[in-house]
């Protein structure tokens, strides 16, 4: 079974592979959130208060909740092979979110493939990127189930 998601769905993907590391054969996070603590500081103004409602308070009020619910806090548990796709110009979920978790997994010798798309933001807008991202994802799954070279 595979899991995938973009943005908040990418967060769910990362959280799931931290929580249940043996459930999924592979995962894809598209511009997903890995650290709620840094996202509070790095996201653009429009999204800046979104987490207060979802998590039940500000980071100052409930810092432990932000830490505990951040996939990066539990990245050492990730065993699931992970594909990360990210827009280089994303101001909603900045590339640092993807880079941080990719580096953490790589440092432990885990299986992660990180692709960044220059000129892309939060979600793909260019037809070339859409095509390339879908191709990356298909190739990733084929590799994981052993049907590609």
C-alpha cells in the first residue's frame, strides 16, 4: 500500500509514515509540512493563523503540541521509502520543510528521493512540471514494486 498527499495531505503522509512505519510500501509528499514550529514563522501572512485553529492555540500557548505533531520530530522512525516533490518558490510551505526531512532521512541512511521544481510554487502550475511530477511519482512506485530497471 502507498500513501501520498500534497500540502496538508503531505503533512498527513509524513505523519502516517512516522506513526506506522511498517504499514506503507512507499510514500510521496508533495510540498508537505514537516515542521509545524518553523512553518509558523516561515509561511505567508494569509496562512499564518491557520494552525492556531487546527492545533488549539498558538505556538507560544502550546509549544509541546506543535513539537509532538511535527513529523520532523519523529523522522527517526521513518522506514518507508519517501519521494518528496517541492516547488522552489513555494511561500505557503517553503522548500526548507522538504529539505529538512529529506536530510534527516538521508543522514540515517533511509530511502528518500527529493525533487525540487524551479519556478514552481505551492502546487504545480506549469504543464511541464505536472507531467514531470507525475512521471517521477510513477517511476518511484514502479521502482518500489520492482517493475522498473
